[in-house]
C-alpha cells in the first residue's frame, strides 16, 4: 500500500467552521491511522474574499485541537503573502509552496498543456456577453450555462481571456466513492467551466487537481456539495494522464432540526468553542463521532486521541448527515473536565478566571479545585462559582436566604449560632467545619438545606457555589467570620426596610 497522504485545504476567508473541522479530523485520523502524512494547503486564489490574519487563526485552531500538521506553509511562504507573524511555526515540506497564490506559474503551465492536447481552450467572452447569453437561455427556459461559443474560435493568447475545459457532450462517468459507494453520471450537466481566470489565477477546479497530484495526495475528503463538480475533476485527471486519488464525499453536519449547521443553532466556529469553555480534546472526540461509529453496536463514546487514531476507518463513516447535538457536547465536555487532574484543571481554568477580571489566589483555588471540577460542564462556569474567594467585598443575595420558616430575624439567629460554633473549631478544615454546623438541624428543628443556605449566602453571596464546607476552608477563618459579621450587620436594616 502506498503512503497515505491527506490534506486540509481551507480558504483563508474567515473562521474555521465545525463542518470543515469534521472533514479535517477525518483526514487527519486517516493519515495518522496508517502512519502517513497530513498536509495543510491554503487555497487563497479568491483574492477578493481573503481575510487578513485568517491563516494564523487556522493554524492556531488546529494546534489548539491537537491536530498536528506534517507539511504546510513555511515561514517564507507566509512572508511572501504578507501573513507572517512573530512566533509563526516553520512547517514547509518537499512539495511546497503550500499557498496557492504562490503556485500560479504551475497552474498556467498545466492550463497550456490542456490547451495543447485539446482538452481546454481560450475564451475571450466579456461579462456582458455572458450575461446576455444567460438571460436569453432563461427566456427560452433552458438551463443557464456557457454555450461553448469560443470552442473553435482559436482565441489568441495575446487577447484577454480565460481558459475553459472542453466538457464532452455525451459521456457517462462512474466514481467509486469511499463513503457513497458507486456514483454514476449518465449525462454530465456541467458546461465548459473556467479553469484559469483572466488574472492568471486558477479556479478551485484546476488548482485542487494540480495540487493534489503534485503533493501526492492519496485520499481526498471533502464536503458533499463538491460531488456535483466531481465529473470535471475526474475528466481533468483523465486528460492529464494522472492517477486519481480516492475520493470520500462527506455528508453535512446538521443541527437538531435536520438543517445544515449554521450560527442559528449556536456556536459554529472553533474559536467560539475555545472561548466558550470547551476543552479541545472533548471537541475533537465529539466531532469525530459525527457521522462515524467505531463499530456495530459499540456504546463507547469517550475516546482518547490515540484510541481514535487506532480505530478510525473510512468504512465506518456514515453516508447520512450527522447531528451536532450541543447538549451531548456539553455532557462530554463535563466528562473531560472531571477527568483532569486537579493541577491541570487549575491551569486551564486560570485564563477564564483572569478574563473575568478576577485576580486568582491559588492557595484558595487549589483547595476547592477538586469539588469545582465535579460541578461544571464548561470552563466559563468556573469564574462565577469561585469569584467569592478572590475578592474582599461580595454582593449578597440576601432575599434568597428567606425560605419557608426563615425571615430576617430567624436568619440572624442562625448566623449567630453558626458564628459561635465556627469560632470554637480548632482546625478550620472541611471535615471539622461540617461537624460543627450539622447540629444546627437539631437546634432549629429545620432541614439542613435552608440552614446551610443562610450561611452560604452570608459567606459567598450566592446560592450556587462549591460545597459549603470546602468553601469555608478555602476562604479561611478570618474572612469567614468577617463575612458572617457583615451579614449580621446588614440584616437589621433589611428587616426595618
């Protein structure tokens, strides 16, 4: 078996979409499974839609997800297109450059070769002529498309022109797709499509075939929508006498409503998941399972990176569209968070805490990290849960204290008793603090939930925090007693109001 070489070939026109990520992951897993190579190729021939900084964002998103690249743009490539930044990785490879705008001479050479062998021709039709032709076809209720006016005109190279492929008028084609199986076109509906634009840059169709051949790509994974133009690519390989790679057209990633995933369903770009508190290994695991299953009747859903690589195969890719279920992703992210060591959890949570404007105190955060990670599904939930540990002044939701049987006066009694009991604790640790406060249940003949709720709000300000006793231990004796006294002072004024 020849070396498996796959690629991700994005256009730097915006952020990395989850649908593209799924295709990328499958291509990367296939290469890693067979010990092959995974390439990044930047398809920037649509110069009008380029977004400055998009290449950097693509590389950073891939690196964040743990998708390593064997061959791709070198620093020299990036510098030549004005996209080099400090700290940019040096990738490179034997088949560069890996940015299409730097390969225009190669595309022009292939276009000339296709003209010489009669598979392509020059066309000097103006946009006005083409628009008039399109309107006339529509008026006749014909399928719009280029009529082939320049097929036999021998337009000179000196004229401003595009290069078009000469599509066969009657030809059936068959593709053995690795996902869809046998796909047959009895009548190719494509007209003579443009291969090389008048500015000397290629269209996608020419560039992708030339690059995949030159870079020795063995397997091409791409979205379903490209299947319609697959006949053109097949004919290009045939006209050039090149071996065709294995094609795998992947169904769309869908929302829960069965429609193609878009921003109306929620976050769709990798950067938004990153900012939204998802772990990269959770997102990698989750997206890998959209349209791929490890085996018949297999119930395992949480896979390590190495397990995914070992078990991935194209034979298990489903031909039906996969669902992006946000609730399932949140569940899986929670699983991955709980599996982090306490030290790793703290390390990953710190950027979110700092982004929330808090100055973390590691001595306190380390004491609650184990219980906090059991209660969050997203890293963005951490700051609000632990904010009370990192500030001297808290805002208390005092009305939340008052449940059935507890008014301001009763809350004051509970806090006075809690204060007295806590003052008597020798070792201010969770186990001893719990032993000191549990007798409140018998003293007030009330359930512990509402009683502890009063203490919790007094000390942390909120009803939802880490477990009470771990919170008190992390906060420490002095600040715990100080906050209880502050609440006692606030309660009489609240009652008077």
